[in-house]
């Protein structure tokens, strides 16, 4: 009898603890982005001019998971990432200063600008495409992964 009471009390305490920890974060509370794009460019030529021969440092990525918003940044992931654009319409990805890939890219204007201003496609030599919605500001670059169901939004700051 005493064992079943102890067992019941233990289960009750576990349930209370789970509810207490899960209620610590307000569901409507969102973490504000570190930086955001205030003055997006609207022409493909402007976007290409900003990106040509430029380097961008990864600030953060955000996506929605089963338990709410997932925020990744260099501190949480223990790595740095950057993009280096060249005049020849190529972009090089770097992780911790080491090249992880060089891609050709093209930018097209979007009719629906809900997520960003441009469609941005990266092509590698094997014609594998990575599709993003792109928002370009003079010092901020936002890429929304359009090929993923997670809708991961990555923000970069111009170096």
C-alpha cells in the first residue's frame, strides 16, 4: 500500500514538473531577429550590384519545429558560415573559413513578394538546384529556403 502511494505521488510530481517546465515559455512569445532588412532593393540589377564581389557573414537561421520556433546562430551551432559572391555569378559557401561548395547562381524578380523580393537559384555542376526566396538590403541578406518544408530563414550581414 505504501509503495503504491509513493508511486502515485512520484507520477503526480512528474506530471506537475512537465507542465511547469512547458508553461515557462509563452507560446505567443517570439524571439525577435537580431537584425532585419529595412530597405529592400526592388530591382534585379540592384540585387546583383550589391551581391557582386561581396562577402556575407551568417548571423542566424530560424525555422518552425514541433516545439515552436528554432533559432540557430554561430554560438548555438559552434561554427561560422559565410557566403562570398563573385562577378562571374558564383557564390562560395564557407564553414569555419573552409570552402564547402561553389555554386553558380541566378536571381529573378518575384511577382508575390510575401517572403522576399527575388527568386534565387543556386546550381552546381551536376545541375542540382537549391531554391531560395531572397531579400537584399545594402547590408543585410535574407535567404528563405523554398525547397524545404521547414521554411528556414537565414540572415547574413555584409562583411
